[in-house]
């Protein structure tokens, strides 16, 4: 293990697993209402290696890292632009009745 002084320069992404008690829902079913899961500190996530609940400061950081990665992935997928026949099929060519799209189907 490397020795270092002070905090790390970058926050490392930890492996998280869904809580087996609440199945990642953060609440468990009580008799009359839902209760906060005490196994995972009502977050739905545990560390994958040890199965322990994360401290709230670390949990917020880890969830933020995961959210940013998911938003980046969604942004990559949403910038897909159709090409070729698909682009022509969806684009309005104004050849139909009243200047609408005519696809020839």
C-alpha cells in the first residue's frame, strides 16, 4: 500500500452493492407504514467488499460520482444523429398533401 500524507487528489469510485435488507429501496415495510432501513442508513447502498453502510459524507460523494457518470453517458447517447435513409425518412420533405412529409409507404 502506498504511503501518502493528506487527502487524495481525486475521490475514487467505490464498488457499491444494493442493500439485501431493503433491496435498494432505502425503506422496509413496517406493519402500518414504511420505515427507514437501518442496515444501509436509508440509502439503499452498501460497500461491495465489506457489506457495511457508508458514512453519509462518503455516500454523498459516491452517489454524486455515479450521477455524473450516468448523466455523461446519457448525453453521449442523446447526441446520436441518424444518417442515410433514416435521416431522410424522418425529415420533412414537404412532398405530401398540404406540405407534409411523404415517405412513400
